[in-house]
C-alpha cells in the first residue's frame, strides 16, 4: 500500500513558478507615481456665450440710444396719452411675443421662469438686428446643457415657423382686406402690393416643400408651434387696436382693428420702398385726423424703444449685482 502512487508528479517547484512570474524592475520608472494618484485635467470652459451676450447688450444700448435721439424723446413724452387703459393694452402687446415664445419653449424644454427674461432679451435683440436674438437665446440655452443637450434644432424650427406664420397670417389678411383697400391705393402701390404677395408666398414655399430636411422636431410639435405663433400674431393685432382706441377714443374700435390688420400687412410686404409712409397714408385716408393720428402712431412706435432701454438697463444692473 505504501508503494502505490496516486499519479505522475510534475517536476516544477513552487519556488520556480514564482521566480518566472516575477517581472524585473524596468529602468527609469522608479520615480513615476501610481496611476491612482493622478487627477483628471480640468476641462476648458466655453466662454463664447458670455462674450456674445455682452456684445449683444452693448449693441442694443447704442442702437436704442441713437434711435430714440432721432425720434425726439421730449416731444413724444409730452404727447403720451393720459388714459391708463392705453398703457394696459400696450403692456400686453409688448409681452405677447415673449409670452408666445415662453409657452413654446416651456413645452419643448421645460424652461424655468427665468427663461422669460432670456426671451425678453431675445425680443429686444431681434428688434435691434433681425435674428440676433436667436443667436443670443441659443447661447443662453447652450450655457444650460442640463436643461437641453442640443438646442440649435429647436431654436431654428421655432424661428422658421414664426416667419412662416407671419407670412401666412399676412396672406390671409390680404385676402380679406384687398377688396376694401384697392380703391385707396395708387396703381404703382397696387402693383407693388401684388408682387409683394407673390414674394411672401414664394419665401415660405421652400420650407414647406423640403420640410423633412429643414425641420428637426416632430410634425405634431411643429403644427402646435405654428398654431401658437398664429394666435400670438392675431392677439398682437387685436391688442394694438385696443391701445389705439383708448389713445384716440373718437375712432371706433372696428376701424382700429382694420388699421391694425393693414399695419401687419404693410410691415410684411418686402417690395414696398417706404412702409411707414404707405401705412401713414392708408391710415389717414381711412380715419382722417392727420395730426392726432400721426402723433399716436409715432408714440406707439417709440414706446417699445423706451421700454427696451429701461429693461436693458435693469437687466444689466441685475447681472452686475450678481457678479459682484
């Protein structure tokens, strides 16, 4: 029993295996720290959104100051209406574009109440330079990547749909108002108006044909955004008619509604050389009261600039206090 073996023995000792598995120290690496002690490099922060926002603010302040100086602030302030309802409807008119955008981006991104301020800055920047507000709002959204990862597609879609909605509402109003206004226009003005209608329709046509390549959001969401823009435009026309009515109560509200539709149409016509003159001529022929009407229209045009200046100053002061 003692001579029986259980199996063949392996002729390698434990010491020899350990000797083969132990690697010799590599020269020149004795002073290198352990990888566990290394810290990751801090990522570079993107500062261009802050620089862009500051540049837009400076441009807005300079442009608004020059515009108000050209209009003559002292004369306009003395001509302000005394009826408080005028300012109520003007305030609602002023925030209507911002409210429409806030409703849209609240649904798309769930933006907080602070987004209303950013959208107000967007509206002011667009009044200074077309579509500069879109760049500002895109930069604002990029700084809040936790809220939305890729904001460009949504900002682009909302901006394009705003333009298309404006063109479609304008074409609808032209279809209603053209039979009433043909007799008030000269032959040249009518010729320009007809070609402007063609251009307005042609500007929207490519976006409708190539919608699958142009837009990023789902089709149902696009239709919803389009509807919000249309309601905002119609609400703006109604609100400015009420503001005009309480600024000059001797003119009926229905006449002001017709004039607000004409204002929207004239503002969208691309081939009209002097839109302000055409609108003033049409308003005078429709309503009369040259002096009072001219003053009211000038006040309505200047008041948004005054509000822009006040808000830009307030926003700048708040930002300065936060940074300090």
